[in-house]
C-alpha cells in the first residue's frame, strides 16, 4: 500500500490512472478511503491510501481495446 499526499485539484480517477494505469479502477482507492468519499476534488495535503490491486485483477481485462 502507498500513502499519497494529495495536491490541490486531484481526484480519485486521476490517482487511479497514475498508480494503476486505468481510471476505471478508482473504486479500489475509494474502498480504502471511505472517509474521503464525499470529496470530488482534493485540497492539498490529504493522505490517500493507494492499495495494491488484488492479484486476480489484470489491467488488460478492464482497459478498452484501443488502450491496450
């Protein structure tokens, strides 16, 4: 697990794209940070936990064919 210190304007999907390579995987970050679910845009200096993806999740399974 990684602890990410947010910058102003970041969002869950931006973090998912950065750490997982696919914004559609943001639900893993949301599940690890239930107290932040009401945030649309982060202010700076929030600690957001970025969990490791489960081993059975393959990026190519959730990525659109034109992004592979």
